[in-house]
């Protein structure tokens, strides 16, 4: 599964290589804009735009509304992941209402 994370282009860092600094939820990373730059959308017009970032590349341009909606879903998924992890960790120990000693009728049976 490919997952693109929304980020906003902060500044162009290398014109020759079409690289830019992108802010992804407060974390700034250098990414390639090679996939989003064309005659209609030149490098000079990229600053301030939102992009979907995947493995160091801006894969597509998106609008701010799409970016906000995607970030919201990703945050919610993060919360779900934390809940699933907590459930998985609690499953490794028996619930407090289950006796720790085996039931007498099961002792000695193999």
C-alpha cells in the first residue's frame, strides 16, 4: 500500500535538482518536486502549495482542503493504531476475573 502524506512546500532548496523543503505536520523534509513540476506548474509557483509526499517525492499537487481532510484521517488512524496496540498488549495477560490456577477437572488431562 502506498501512503502519501500531505505537506506544504516551504521553499525551493535546489533549482537544478527540483528539490524543496516541505513541512509535514511540523516536520520539515527535503523532497523532490520532479513529479509535480511541468510547463503549467513551474518550480517558481510551487512555494505555498500542498503536495502528497511519498518516499521523498512530491507525488501530486492537492488543495488545502484535501490536505486537511487527509491529515485528519491519518491522525484518527493513529489513534486507532494506539488503541489496537493497547488491546494487543492487554491480550497477552489474562483478564483479572479469570483464575490463574487451572480448573481441577483439567489437571492431569493431556
